[in-house]
């Protein structure tokens, strides 16, 4: 048997599809699964006739690879990744490469990367997005870790990735856990995008009373505008899909959302780094609220509120307002996501290329959209851009959408339809554009009860003061520090 170019461990659907993708692109692939029957079924089924070889043990798999060995892991995040790496380390040689292509939390990736630095074995932690279909036909791939190992896997990853205008949606992200961090933020933005679309749907469905066919048409039409994206496209398809009885299937699905944790991880990281990523946080909490289905059912019979039906003189004008509000809120979502990426890049020394990240997300992944091209242009024009809202394109877009955005949220509040992400997006925008916020009072409160001190606008920055507000509290202040 000839030596394989690359190995993949973990033959769930994503793993199988990536193997077939690699084989389609001319690479011979060795595969291993803890349950060998899964390997045998794969070889006899989807991989039949492909340049794929199955192995019964990790030792056989490692021996079946050409050197330097390239071993991709697609196993469950967490302890399973550590367990496989522990088994592999005695079998591989310095100069070989282990790649975690699963959905690992970035602190785990950072720990693994640091632990392997002295072994001579290279380590890459790579985000991958696109689901089962993307894995088979071309995902977005976000590799980070040991930069010296990138040339070893670059051709394979860029061959199997999605392409937009001939450019692969895969490039080197940065050292350590940069790849998995960027994937985490991608997933956080995905949470926000999905919740924003759901809020638009509820406004038009429950509020305006559009039929299933009308909703299908609205979202299909929106996909031919600046909202052109994978998530808008599939929403149109979903709203047009009929069950066996001819009724819209979406109306029969329980309004109880699940989650796997990446949105929560993004929110926690934002809190750790002090970045106001409020929209992603609200999208996570919206899923948490939806999960309280039984409580909401009881509350719906006990708590009062206005009639959710929206009355407007021009229905088409309101539909367009919802579109504009959705687009403005989407801009805020990506603005906050990029604020978090910038802060993480500074904190962890990753030197992220923000324009390149937009290119990686432009195809193959769940948040792929035409919109990302505009983000790439913004960073091409100004690589030091501190905030997307300060780019002319996005500033003008917000100016254009702002009236509609405010009208939609006002109407939603009036009729009692919850729009947590539309609303927090606007609140962030209004806060970010204000030179003065009421935090002066907040600092006074902190100093009053905790002697936490404050700065003064009429004194040099960095000089801290404490007031004995009651005359009995004393003049000793607490130490100044930031969490």
C-alpha cells in the first residue's frame, strides 16, 4: 500500500465529507475511527473507489502516512481531543503535524499549542464552517497555531476550501488559538444574524399578518438586495417549504431553540476583554428565553400586553422598513464582532488580518454574504480602521436606514413584539455616537459607596479623586483597577 498524503481521525458526517473532498482534489487519505465498523461502512459506501485507505489502529494509521505526517482530528471537542493527542504523541516524530479541525474552545487550543511547543511536533487548531454540505463541496477554513506548519497543509486546505472569484476562503489566521478564536466569533455573529432574521420574521408574520407565501416571497426578494446571504436564502426556502398536508412546516416546529455553546463562549470572551458585544449576548439570551417554553405558556395566560397586530397605512413601506432595520442591525453585529477580534488580537498578540478574515467568511461558511466584500473593502482602504461604523460605506448605510430602524423598533414596542437584537443594536449605536454618557453619575455612585475614585474632565486624564460624600466616610480610597 502506498503512503497516504494526509490522515483524518473521526468519521462522523463532517469527517466523511472532508475526506471525500480531499480525495476529489487529488489527495490520498488515510482514515481511522474508534469504532472500526464505521470505517468499514464508509469504505464500502461513500468512499468506494476513492483514494481512501482505512486503518484499524492509530499506529497503523501513522505508519501509513508519508513524512512529514499530517493528521487531522475531527472528534468531539474537549476531552476527546486531548485523549487522541495523548495516544498520537508516542507514535509521531518531530516535524509531524497534528491538526484539530473540530469546534474546540480557544483556551483549550491555546493550552494544547503551548504544551506541544517543546515536542517538535507541530500543532494547528483550525476553525471550519459550512456544515455537512460545505465540508463536501468547500467550507471556510480558519487555521491558526504553529506558523511554521502552515506550508505543510496550505495546499490541501486551500484546495478543499470554498472559492469566491477564484480566491480560496482559507488563509493563515495567526499563532496559538487564533484560528479557533476567529471561528468562535464567526459563530457568535451567526447567532446574531439568525436572531435578527427571526425578529424580522415575527414582525412580518405575527405583526403584519403576512401569509406563508408572502413571507417566502419577501425573504426571496431580500436575497437580491444588500441582504444577499446564505441565511436569508435558506430562510426563504424554509418559509416556502410545505409539510405533507400542504401546510407550512415552519409553523409546526416547536419554538424552543437549542445551542452548542459557541455563542455563549463569544459573550464570555467579550466580557473578559471588556468589549460591548451586546447583540451576540442578546441573541444567546433569546435562545435561553425560548427554552423556557413551559413557563412562557403559563405566563402567556397570566400576563397582559397589547395586541401584537401592527396597523400601518402602507404595508409595503413597513416591509421595507423592516428590511432596512435588519440591515442596520446586521452592520452593528459585525461591527461588534470586529471590535472583539481587534481587542483579542491586541490582547493575545495575534496580529489578525481583518480584511483576510472577511475573505475567509465570504464563501463556504454559514454567515457567507455579499456584505463581507464591503468589509474587506473597508479594511483594504484603511487597514488601521478602528471601527466599521467609521468607514464611509457603513456610515452612509446607517444614515440611510436609521429612520426605518427607529420606526420599526418603536412599532414593535407599541404592539409588544420582542426585538431584543434590533433594539440592542440601536442602543449600542446611540451609545457609541454619543460623546457623553451618564457614566459620570455611575462613577460618583461607585465612589460614594465604595471609594472607587473618579477622573475629572477639568483635570489631566489618569489623575484619580475621591470625595467624602457624607462627611463621615473618610478620605481613604480603594485601589484603582479594572476587571
